[in-house]
C-alpha cells in the first residue's frame, strides 16, 4: 500500500537505544493506522495486567495513510497506551503539526518502551534519534518547555511535551503540542511522565513520496471544495466547537452544576458569539482545510480555545459564566498539562460535595477565585489538589458521593447530559476508554437532530454504526469535524493507498477496531457490569429547562445495552463471541 | 391576511442566507410554522441542525407567534 | 499575474506547501515547496508568516549564466545553463528558491494555474497583477 513509510522507530528509553524496523503491513491492511493499528500493536506487545505507570507499559505514537498528505483534515496523531485513569485501552488523538513531521522524518510510528534513567527528551531528525538530557526542562510548564526546545532545535521542530501534571503522574495529565493542542484524556501524559520523558521533538526532511501526484492533487482538490468546505462543515471554521454551547442549552443537555441540571442561565456569556468577540486569530492543524482553532484574548488571558468541552465542563458545570476566568483556567490547564474535561468535572464534583455537606474543599459553584486555584494545585498534588487529582471516581470513593461522580470506568463525563440524549448514555458506557464523546457522537442525530432523545428505540444500532464510523476515521487518520460519508472515505483511501477499499471494507475495519479494543479491556478484567452509568442518571430527574423532569430509566438503559451486545455479537457478559472474533479475523 | 413579525438569527456559517447579517425581523403569515420560515429563507433542511424558538429546540411543525425569537443552527459533527 | 499572500486569512494548514512539493517533485514535503507559510504561537501572540515569489526579477538579473529567465509572465529554470553557484538562492528576498541536485527549484506559477492557490482553503493566496 502507498502512503506508508513502512517504518517504525522503536525506542527503548532505559537502554537508550533507538532502532527502525518495518511496519507490519499485514496489520496495516487490517487496521489502517492511527487508533486501530496502534491498539493492535499495544494488544500484541503489552501483556495483561501491566501497571500503566510501570516501565513495562508502552506509549505508541501512530500516524495513518492520510498523514502528511493533502487529504483535508488529516493532521492528527494517535497516541496509544494503557490508561492510568481507567486501566482500559487508551487511544488519544492530538492535532497540530507533529503527525505530519513524523511522517516526513520517514516513520509511520514511534514505539516508546521502558523508562529513562533520569529526565530526558527524545530528539528525532530523520534517521537520527537521540535521548537528550531534560534536567533543565523538568518542572517547567508545557509552554515554556516548548519554547526552550524551539530555541534549541529551530522553529521548524515540532514537539510533544508534558507539563508538571504529567511529571507528577496525575491521572488526568495530557500531552501537549504547540501550546494548545492536547492528547487530553485518560492520563496519557502521566504515562509519559512515568517514563521520565519530558518531550519528543521531531524534524523531518525526507517527505512522503507519492506515485500519482497530479491525479491525487486534482481529485482531492475537488473533494476539498465539494465535500469539505461546505455548509456541513464550515461551522468549524466560522465558529468551531463553541457553536455547540447553544445546541446543548436549547436542547437541555448543557452540563450544569455537576450534572444536576442541563440548563445554564449564564450560557450567553460562554456561547459562540462570546467567543467570536474575544477572537483575535484562527489556526489549523497541518493539512486541515477547516481550521477550527479560535485564538482568543480577554483581559490578560489568552488561549487557543476554549473549546466546547472546556466551556461546558469548566464553565456551566462549575457555575462559571465569566469568559475571562474560563480562558485563564483553560490556559493554566494547557500549560500545566491537564485535561480540561476531567479537571472541570472533578472540580464541579468537589463543589457539589460542599453543597451537599459531604466534604468542604473550599470550592463553591460560581466562585471564581477558588476555582482559578484548582489546576495549579492538582498538577503538583498539593492541598485539595492531592484529593482532586484522584479523579471523580477516586474522590467519591474516598469521601462519599459515588452516585454523583459523573464518570464511567474512571473517566469523567464530557459535555453532554445523557438524560436529555439517551443514546449518549449508551455511547459513554460502551466507549473503549470510559466516558468519551469521540467514540460515537449520537447527539447530532438525537438531541441536535431528528431522533427522539427520550426513547431507547433504535439507539443501540445508531451507537454501533457511529462507533464503527469513528473508529475507521480515527485510523486513517481524519478529524471528526469533517462529516464525510464512508463512500467518500473509501474513495480517498483507495486513491491514496492504491489498494481498493469498499464501504463494506471500511465498516469491517471499524468493527474490527472496536472489537480488538474490547478484547484488550476484557483481558484486563472488564465485563458487562462496567458498562454502566452513575446512579444519578437513572435516579435523579433534571430540574429546569427543556429537559426538566427527565431521567434515563434504568430499564430503558438495560434494554439499549442488551440490544447493543446482540448487535455486536457479544455475550451477555460483554465478551465478543468466538464467531464474531472469527468473522473479524481476531 | 393577518401577519406576524418574528426575529430570526442565523447562527455561524448560515448567516450567508442573510447576506452576512446575523439577525433580521421577518414578516410571516399568522398561521406559519417553523418549517415555513426555512422555506421562506430558502434554507434547505439538510443545511441546518434544528430551529430553536425562544431558546428551546422546536419541531418544524411548531406554530410561530408574534414576537417569537427564532434561531437556526448549522449542522455540526464531533464535539 | 503573481502570487499574493494575505496573512490575516492564513490558518497555517500548509496545504499550499504540500500541494506545491507534490506537483513539483512528486513528494509531500513542505521543505521542497516554492513558497513558505507558517503560523505559530510565541508567548501571548499568534504569529503568521508567508513568503511567496513576487516576480521581483532579482534572480533573473543576478544569475551569471542565464539559467533563470522571465518570459510570458513566468520564471523558468534552464538546468543546462546552471553552474550551481547558488547566487539566486542567496539574493532571493523571499527565500523561496531552494537548492536541488544540479540546480535550483523556483516558482513557475505552475504554468499559470498555481496548485497552491487551488489548495488554499480560505483565499489567503491569490493571483494578482504585478508591475
């Protein structure tokens, strides 16, 4: 297949040894790249029961066949490991320009193994890969660390870095690039920290050879104009994800006060109009024709963002309607290397714990001063930060309030209230890495679309199809903001790789990817009982707004989940059947 | 025939249907429903997510009233 | 007609550079492009830079062996005439002439219909009259 470099850089950090090896092209044919291929490698190489923060865990940086090409919206990198937050498989995706540079340096992937003897960073320039001392970088914020690396290696060098949160093994630590792009979830930054690895820096001069350049440029350029830069997708350019604030508010699913409600009276201070007013620039990932990034400024605070998830979790969910405060909070999280979804979620939980008299962390809904101190404390695990760094599940286990810890498998809910969009509940519960909005985004069809949000009818089928769609997209790799059809995706993949792919082939690759992720989790002891939601979703009705009085009745949830297993060819205990595994070649 | 006046906002990329303007007051027949508004603005159904009337998502069959604030949202994918 | 770069519209996607290198030499490699754009954060600022051939003619005037010519609105590189002295690279004010084995690569506007413009998603690159 074309458009692969056919090479993996394997780096043993403990032995200070880096070697290129051939990419397993049989696996590439079955899983393409990105999410799928990364999970396949991890499944084969990391044995069951491996402590995520031990040196036996691995960190895999994986590109796909679209990376480094002109396929629109193909700038993302997949990072795969076992999650310290959940113990599940973990694949994150990060934007920016690193992925393209990795491909231009002549690699499809980097596999990081072992643990460096002391703080180090990996420098890769084409065939040269060296482990360099990071003594002076350790302890620095991600932004300053990236500045130092650029000063040292030139402005064209691209870097993945961790902040203090990753160094301190906080299970909501992320990996950052170009200040504001994050591989956010599941504590992927803590895995990097556990390896004493502050950064990976890359410069590539080799490029990626193409066989039929004229035809590729001609056809893909038509597709970009006719299918990418269209009404379906241009919201990403005109507004980006803040557009979703009002979609959620008007449908009653905007997380408010730790998911006690789906209706936030202050939404107009954090909506797309407010972000447009604060916007001073736009920025895209490499190869992205849309360019969703909003560079915003309010007072002394700047950030690229805040994205919808941050506005929801760190805004409405914490009762904060002050955009300047959210921008400052966002910027602090990015620099410290923290995932805004998990931090916003656990902060709101702590606020509710005080409200309910469970424990007082000095945090209150809407109180800006105490709120702004949270990221700094979590990153170094000081004071209340030591508790909040446990995550929502760990915090509630320690102090009580497990019913209101809004998480699945230890990963905190993102910004969609499942009581107002029942399929989203099923998507959270069955996602491979805990409560995640990127494995399937059925709100578009349901709360924001034409389907009735308050019925279980047909929802399992919807979630299954969307999970396959996203899994194959994240394996090529494409950004989820381009809503292309599988037919178009098949055409592009055929054009780029020179191997014929049909829509059915892609569905099968998506299904295979979902199943190997499931097998990884089954091997780690996860079963059907883990595919559930916090009690609050089943028991407590939302209070105000369009979804007032709504909950997700447990019987309806159980019905969706049962149907989901049947459609998946999984047993009642949630394990894939032998027949299904055979069918998928697993 | 009796007519009503409503205030329409087109969110994000949809403002091109108002030649770049964001908000307009629109006159509609008294018995108009939300779907009629889309037709009047030549806004194809597939170009929108949904219509909200007075801050709440509404069906396209919902009857419009004098003074209603209607907001139309573009389709989105992936949060 | 020459290339014009509008920094306020550029989102830094580099599709122009990737299309340029693919069209010119069958490889996706921004370093081989005949133009350069960059968008990056530095402290509290978002910086955008762009360098394109402005058809200023300095390379044509400087080349001692007539290996670069200007005719019908386009630059051409004639490899047989090139001594590989590197003077055009040194004098190009936009730094968009880059070395190759036995010569240089420069922008010939793709014969009149530049790929970089076709690939720019937000009209940050346009063709306009130059004097």
